[in-house]
């Protein structure tokens, strides 16, 4: 399925083993992640198209579904169970209804989803006229061609998804390698810094940023230190925390952002990263102070400019809402081979 601006495989949890090493081996084979082209699998050879959602009924009270997100590597045979993905989340509700896990209501179906990665709860509103998922519609989101039916996602109690605090170190701004950063945790732990402080404008294309491998090497060293300070331990084999380069808006938004994943630039922007950035913008004393106005009212709309357009976040009282779309691409079997090697890493 395509979920938001990402694409990946959606599995029923009952169809996979419980052991994460076994799951990792299956997913690496399914995606073909032992080669950067993913020629021997169904991955798309980019971080946005090498993703997996594992979905099943929840045993938690008042929760309908458990959603485990898995990022499968492209350049390396690495599987990361640490982060979550708000774009893939958009496809979870439709997948569950189409798979018979959740009965559809007539008109709209509201589903409470628990992110297993972060323990956050998200309320999803799916369009289901005649008790069937409808994918066609008039809603457009930047980074996806055409239009589709809207899927409304409301993130509840997202602050401190991994660390337990919006600012895990207690500081809204601090210094790593001589550069001001804000270490923020709201649905996705992130290191946020001003693009100009690392010699960039913040308006570069994805390819322009991706070509600067020296910048990525410096940012990776900073990211590992950020992970240590945020209480995440050794993050060398994890994509968390993510990195965002920010700049003043220039297309009518609240702020401009380039989202790193972390060794490449996102073609658009991650939803969870956008929620984190919106909380950063809404807090005085962060690195965004000099380039955006702190919202004074609740709910507050934060418009994030990214390489493919804009992403709007509506911040309420410990909630964040966003509109996404999804599309079912195919259903069937994927064949896997036992590719277990000593070099494989499972996070």
C-alpha cells in the first residue's frame, strides 16, 4: 500500500513469527535488502519505499489495533524496529478493514491505533460509505500525484514518545559540535538545527543535499551524540533520532524544513517528524525562534514547507491532527529465502 508519501508492505501480525530476528530475516529477503538496488525483492531502493507495517488486533483496553512499523535498510541489510512512521500509519486502518480485522461503519469508521514502537495512541477516521473502504476522493497531499479519499489522523498524548519528555535534556536549545540544536521528542525524537548553521540555505533540493556526504558525516556524529543525550543510548544502528534542517518560510508557511532519514533527504516530510517540529515551533526558546512566530492560540496551525510542498499540522491540547491519503496497490504472496548472514544487523 501507499500510505501518505511512503510505500511498503502491510502484514497481518498473525502471519509472521513473534521472534524479531526471524521477522528481520523475512523482511530483508522480501525487500531484497542485501543489495542497494533491492533487485532481488519488492523494495523500491529508497528509504520511503522500503517500509513495513505489521498490524493486528490489540489486547489493550479501548484500543482497536496494534501497529508495529519496521524500517528496512536499502544500503545495508539493517532492520530497525525503533522508529514509527506516520505516513505508513495512514494505510493501517484501510488495511485492517480490507483484511477483516475491523468491521466498517456506514459512512465513516473511527479506529484507535496503538503505535507499538512508541506506545502512542492515534485516532484514524476512514471513509467507508456502504461499509466499504473508499480510496478515491478529492483530497490532494503534497508529494503524491492525483487525489484520494481523506484519512484523518489525530495523535494523542504524543509528547515524550521515546524519552518521556518533550525536551529530554531539559533544555530547549543546546550546543553539539559548536552548533545550536533543539532535541525534541513528540511522536519522533529529533535533532533540529538551523540550516544556515551547517552552511545550507534550507531550500535545497533532495539531490543537492544528498550529494554533500561530508555534511551527512558531520550530522551523523552530531546525531549519535544527540541520541546519547536524549537517553536513547547508542543509536549508530538506528534511524532515531531523526534530523531536521530548518529555515524561514518563503512560500506562505510557518517554517521550512528538510527532513533527513538520516542518511538521505526525505522527498517530502515525515508526518511524525512534522508533529515534532510543530511542537518545537510552538515552544519559545528553540532554534526555530528566529524564523517563525510562536503560535499564541490553541488549536494552532503549523504549516511546514518541504521539498514537495506543504504539510499542515493542527496542534491542540496534547493532540496533533493531520490529513493523509492511502491507496491499496496489490495483495498476494511474497516469497522469501533464508538470507541469514553474520553481517546482518537487527535493531
